[in-house]
C-alpha cells in the first residue's frame, strides 16, 4: 500500500496559525482542536504513524506533502483526504495540552492522537 493511500485511509478514520478553516455554520473550534490546528498532531493507527500539520488556508499535509483539506466544527475535526475526496469527521476530547496522547474511536477503529 502506498504512503499516500495509507495517509488517506488514516485521515478517513480520524484534521496554521490564528485563522481556522471552519464551516460557515460551524461552532467555534474547541481548545483541543485549536491546539491541534496550531501545533499539529501525530496520528497512530494500525501500526502506522502520521505527522500532520495544518495551515490557515484549510489544508493539511504530512512531511511528504500528502494531505487534503480540513475544517473545524466545535470539538470535531473534519478532514477530506485528496486521495478520497470524501469528508470524514471525528470528535476530540476537550482540555488536551501539547504533548498529551489520547485515544479516539472512529468508524474504522481506534486511533491514538498526540498533540504536538
């Protein structure tokens, strides 16, 4: 499986600076989502880890340049991987800080998120 496809799969199960990509009617991003968009995150799933960075223009990518678009909606981070073109949203817990690691459950199974 190619790296791009793996990243697209991970992002489908999973999302820069002061400006945040946000749906027109979306709620303001939660503190955890703000921090993830500002600092980035590592996403681990199925023995694979991805280092994701987010930009104020609503895009995200890993160091190789593979990524897509994102938007925030309250405690949700919604990502649309370029490889799929379909949006997937996951809820993130409030109150997380840089360096914290936590698990979330997606439609495709558990993932471990580390806030950078």
